[in-house]
C-alpha cells in the first residue's frame, strides 16, 4: 500500500512539474510573439501618455499602429474624414494636425508675419488688397526640410492624392478681430500664373487655433440652406475653425475644368485670433 501511494504521489508531482514548465514555455512564446509585432497591445501607461500628449484614445482595432512610424506620420486612428459637400467637393478632416504641430507652425510664423497680399494676374506677384485683411508668411525651402513640416506635407499628399512636389509652399496666416478674406477662387483665371506647375487643383486649409468666434470658412455655392458667417446668417455652407481640423476642397471638377462653385472666403473674426495654414496643390510639379 505504501509503495503504491509513493508511485501515485510521484506521478502527480511529475505531471504538476510538467504543467508548470509547459505554462512557462507558453508564456515565453506569447511574449516573443508580442515583441515580434512591436508591442501590438500597448500598456496602460503608453495609452495614458498618448492621451496626455493631446491625442484622442485609440479606437478599437488600431492599437497595433501605436509604434508604427508611418501610421504616426499619417495620424491613422486620429484623422476622421467627413464629407460635407459633393458639389463643390469638400471634406473636413477632423484631428488632421496634432496640438504640437499647430503650435509648432504658429511659432515658426510669428516672427515673420507681414500684411497679406493677393496674386496679381498680370505679374504673378503678391499685391496688397482690401479684399484680404490678415497677416501671413510662407515657409522657405529650408523649413520644408524640417521633419515635422515634412510629416505634415506627406500627410497632405496622402489624404489629397496629390504628390508632395505638386504643392506650393505652406502659407501661415493670422486673422485678428474684424479681419476677413472676401469670397474668391483659388484657381487662376489668367495664363501667367499657370506657367509654373499648371492650374491649382485643390486646397488644404488647416486650422491652428481654438477659441475663435466667427472666422468660418464660407462656401456660398455649397449646401442648400443657411449658415453662420461672422455673426450673420447667409446662404451657403460654412465650417467653424477648430484647432487641428483641416478643410480639403477641390478647385477643379472631375471633368478637369475649374469649378465656379469652389468660391470661398474667410468670414470676419468677431473675437480671438484665427490662425491657419494653407497648402495649394497644382497639376504638375512646382519648383521651390
């Protein structure tokens, strides 16, 4: 009897040790797989850091992009497209820029702001006009090489489906109280300005500041109802400036012709400061 008990105890001990060893091997395999996928399931501390840095919580199913540099550049999981008009074609890209990117562009621009101009159809040069009462500047070719600027330009290219080299230099603008931009078209109506890069086909307008009253981007030819524009009710469609959001709209229709309905303007700012960054995109490559 005693010898039989010893055999049973020995078997149980052997089985238990085997189960423990097997469990340890299984845990080691799981950790190895997680490491090979680049921490597919981020820790709570990692998610908390993302939120504290100004990002939204990651939607279900995109957690495996946390350590993906390409996905971070494109802000996959953060950018939320919203089609607001098919004619003209207008898409609002919510959370297109991070808070840090907005503040970075403003810091680059602040020391070099000058009275804004409009393009002269005869010379192609900027001239002062009472249709545009803001201050602004263009990033220079060296600044286009900065990593954060390159990331933003790549993101613009991917979401607009227009090559980076077809984009003009970023323009950063500041509208103060009572300032505005009268409705206008971004496409050219002359032959002089299309010699370099061809016609403008699309525009990406990015908002860099919050807490602005008024300052909407107004499309008189879009929508079928009323909207607010600088504290007034008008016919058309308007988009409120929210920090980090972007408005992508096309100046050319699907037929390749300039779209008159792409007429748009910047409504009067009632309070606060409206900061924005604009990227115009051409049919062909544009030299810096």
